[in-house]
C-alpha cells in the first residue's frame, strides 16, 4: 500500500511544481496532501517492530520530505515561488527512490535507545542543509538575474519565478538562519556519533570516509559562520561555502551508501 502512496505523492509534487503561481491556494493544498502521503509512506517503509530500514534512498527521501515542509512553512511568510520549482521536482524524484533501492533492515535489538534519535537528528541536519543549498542556488540565480541588461527577454518559466523572490538581503538572512540551525543539528550528530559510537553502532569510533566527510562539512559550515560573524562574509563567498559544505555532507552518507548498495551491492555495514 505504501508504494501507491509514494507514487501518488510523486505525481502531486510534480503537478504542484508546474502549476501557475497564481494558483497559490491549490499549490499549497496539493503540496500539503503530497507531503502527508510521502510521510505516511516513509513511516510504513522505515519503521517496523524492533527494526529500522535505512539506506541512501530512504535518507534522500526523508531529507526531501522535511525540506518540503520547510519550503511550505517559509512560503507562508515570504514569497518563495522560486524555491518551489527546485524543491518539489527534487522531492518528486526522491520520493520514488525507496521503491527502486529499498536499503537494509537494521535490527534495533541490542542497540542503544539513542540510535533512532541519532538517525532522526542526522536526517534533520541533512534536510536543513538541503534547503539551505536550494536557497544558495536561488540567490546565485537572483544575483545573475539582476545583471541582465534592460530589454533582454526575461519571460522564462524559471526566470518569472525568480523575479518573485524576496530581496537578495532577505534571502541572505534566511540562508544564514538555516545554516546556523543546520550547524547546531550537525554538531549534535557528530557529538552523538563520537561519544556514543559503541552504544549506537556496536563498534568503537573510527575514522572512515563517512566520518571524514562529515567532519569536513562541519568545519566548512563552522568556518562560514565564524567568517560571517568576524569578517562579514556574504555574497559569492557564502554561496561557495554553502554549496561545497552541502556536497561534502551529501558524500558523507548518501554518496557512500549509494556506492555500497548500488555499485558494490552490499547491505548496511
């Protein structure tokens, strides 16, 4: 049954992504319904008595599920139609991935009660930085849009959506708010992984590729926040740090799990 929920959610996301902006109420309602279907399907797929299903596809799907919620809530306070045309198509793709790549079932017996919390905080951190990356892309497009010469045709679908975005400074404030929140969540993820490694995963803490990429991403976002506070970093510097940190974080779990599950055909280690 949850497979049909995934498919229906993907169709609704896709429809809402391409509806005209003037149908704001229909877009909001459709997105909310798709989000509820997506969440119900994820819960049925991930949660089972005494076990948890984990994999790169489920992580991506859960990340976009929370990102859609962040977009929907932000759009009620700011006009972020440009964010819709990035988030919803991405969610339409991500929601289908668990059907194709189901991941591995992890028994919870013998694991610490902290393990599900560690997974939940990790997903929240991924989601926050995902929406921050979307913001960074929109800011780059908005900045380039401002440099288009008068008289040049600007009536593209994406261009029209970008023209309805808030001012660049407002977008920048939102970006750094997201990064600060995501950094706090990522710090909790790193600390729980380091301090409770043996309890969470049954193995002592070790420096593997996932740990290295996670720590590198944490350092990049930390440097960005420090640079913002002390040196006033903004503009292209902030966008480069945001996108580099996001890609690094994506490689930390999703990239490594994709290689293990799809390329090497190995289950959860």
